[in-house]
């Protein structure tokens, strides 16, 4: 029940999801039952459309992810993921501490068979449709095989969520030529070129919003900077529009006439429309929401979790890894601690 606004938006988002998706969706809210009940009372419901599992602990946004995992076994995050591991639920949605969600998911659910590094995927609107970008924060440093697997996982996710057949995969670089980029990028290009994926070659930053590719692959350092920059764009344009519109009557009239179109643009740029970001590559389904998520964002994150669970995304990822010769049962090159490097310091 993490997030900037505590259980209030989670409860409201869960109620919205239950109303929209119907009785086929079974929801379980894990957290402080007293606080959840207080929020439920606001909606004057005789029976809430979800089960409540009480926990006594939570992980704050400023807390060490590894320390929280070791010391807070009764946190809502830990309990919900343990519940998923035991088969009690099919997926976990959290608006809490991103590093803590990833740490707990890795240590409780483990990696999906054959996956070297899990990755966080985010959806960006484009001129044509949508683009899935990964990694956007889980792995600041990557090897070529990691980026290659991100492309495989992103392709599967895009085919499920956006119903794309054979999605186009692009590798983010500083030039379209296969020789452009650093050593890792050049090596990754060679792996993609040999694969059975619909590889569209290297793409540059300016190509992302044109919709040149359905899946954009980059390391978590670049991806996270890009994500945070994108989050600021909407607010910048809104402030600029208000400043310019307020200058004269004609501008105000034009803005009034354009309100329907501007509303549609705003909705298209609103992250709440796309729900949370999946942590692809763990042996389960984990959706990470923005800390400041609205009830609408929570509702759509629940939708994403349900769709990926119903469509057996992890089975499809494993199958696609096998087809593209990524699966290596004997790979012992990296421990969980190495994967979490850069997210949190693992203390003794």
C-alpha cells in the first residue's frame, strides 16, 4: 500500500477496476486493514469488491530496499509477493519504492528461467501508436546479452498489451549505422541482427516519438533519464500555453475552441492512461506504478497486470528466448546482488 498518497488512491483505483472489469477480476488489497477500512467507508460500500490482508509494516520511499527486505517480513510488499509466489494471487501491483519493489521481486519471486537481468518497461505515445521502452531504470550498466534479452521481452510484452504482430525492435544509439555507439551497443546490434526478432536497426532519440519502432532498447541509465525528461514535457507545454493564451482575447478564444483537441492530447500524454511499468524477467508478474499515481493510474495498472497474467506472458517470454537461442540453463555469471548493483547497497 505504498505510494505518495498511501492507501487512499489504491483503494479508489481498486474500486474503479472492480467496477470496470467485472466479477471475473478478483482483487486482494494487502496493507494496514484499519487504514484500508477507513478509505472504504468514504465510498459507503456495504461490501468492498476485494479481500483485505492485514499487514503491520510498510516500506517508506526513503528506506533502504535491502534493509527493508531483511527486516520487514510483514510489509505489504513482502507479503503480497510471497502470496504471489505461493499461488494465492497471479500478479502484484505496487506504487511504492521502485528499488524496493525490484529487490523484493528478485529475492522472493526470482528470475525467470533463462533471463540474465529483469528490466522495467515503460510506454511512450508516438505519432503512430505506442512504443515500449526498456530498460527505464533497473539496470544502469548492461552487457550486450542483457540488452538483447530486453528486446526479446519487450517484443513479447508489446505483442500482448498492444496486440502487435511481430513488433519492430530498435536499438537506441547515436547513429543509425551498425558501427555507431559504444562497444556494448555495437555488440548488441550484432546479436539483434542474427536473431529472429523484427529488428529495425539502430534508432536515434528523434525517432522514438515518430513511431519508427514498437520496442526501443536501451540501458537503464539512459532509459531513466529519458523517462524523467518525458514526465516534465507535459507540464512545460501546459505552462507555456497558459502564458501565451493569457496575453490577449483572440488567444483565449482560440484556446476555447481547441479545448476538445487539447483535452485529447493531454489524455494521450497522461501516464495514468497506461497504468504501471512491468518488471519483465522475474518469475511472476510485478507492475510498478509511479509514486504519485492517481486512482485512474492504479486502475489501469491492475488492467495491465490482469492482461499479462491471462495471456501467460512469462511462458511466452521463455518460449521466445528459446527460439532466439537466449536460454542458458547453466548461466551462473551473475548473482542477485550483482543485478541489484546501483539500486541499493547490499549490507552484511
